[in-house]
C-alpha cells in the first residue's frame, strides 16, 4: 500500500501557538502524537511518500531517531524546511529516494509530486475513457493558510473554463486535480490517493475566504 502526507514539521514546536495552532502542550507531545498516528496506519512493507517539511530539527541524530520509529519504506519530496539534508552526517539511506519533484503512477493514474503547488502541471487536462481525471497533483507547503484559499480559487476557475476536446469541436472542462496533503487535514494519519481524493472533495466544498486570517502567513520563508 502507498500513502502520502505533507508538512509534518516534527520538532517545530512554534506551530502549536502560531500559524497552524496545533494546540499540543509541547513539541515533544506533538512528535509523539504524530508517530502514533503514522504507525496506526502504516505497516513495514508499505510505501510512505512525504511531500516535504518532514522535520525542522538540524540535529541529525534526532532526525534519524524519528525516522527509525516510523513504519514503512519512506520517500521524500524535499521541502524548504528539510535542512537536515545539508548535514553530511544525516543517514540519507533512511529514504528510498530523495527528490525535489517526482512523477509516479498510482493505480493507472499519473501522480505529480511537489512540495509546492504547481498551478500548471503535467497532464492537468487529461481524462480517461470514462471522462475521469487521469492526473493528480499532490502538494504541501501552504498548510491551511490563505494561500490554500487562492489555490482553491485557481482550481475553481480552471474547472469552469472550457476548451475544445482533442480531435473534436466539443467544448470540455479542465479537470485540474490538485490535492493538498497537509497532515492536519487527516489528523496526522497518512492516506492513500483514493482517501485523499475523497477527503479533498469534501473539504473544498466548504472553503471560504472568511476561514482564513490573512495576517497569519507562512513563517521562516527562504
């Protein structure tokens, strides 16, 4: 089984009071909860794709210990906070691969993987023979900030747009499936692609600009 999740931010205790307002009493309590939630789903033979910002700590022994406690075969899309990778003492073998960008197949669907939402991504127009989307863009980085509202507005505009179908004069909409795999959306449990599709569909129906504090934006940007 393959699972996906983004922006765990292990050891980032500041997120309990700011931006995400996760509400744990400490960074250690947050770490332990996320480990329990991860291991409640993932088994040793499962594949775990982390869409960036796994851990804020630059203490490689701490990062290595965290990775050792998490079940599954781990794959990393690099995020802007994954600075432990710069340390030569970090055990990069903890991940099966480490990439900035990756395209995979998941049950006959193309998956575009990037830490950052990619508004114009490979295959966003494509549908299968039944008219269903063939490509899904999975991302993180924006957490649940106002930027996520802007991504949603972009998707709505694209889906309402029409263009000529290939080899036909019929006008068709653009499917544009972008899914934010932010860990808090799933209560820190890694999900399969199909689970993220269903969760994302329900969540986006409710997205409103009034849900966001525009003064609380991403912190510590490069």
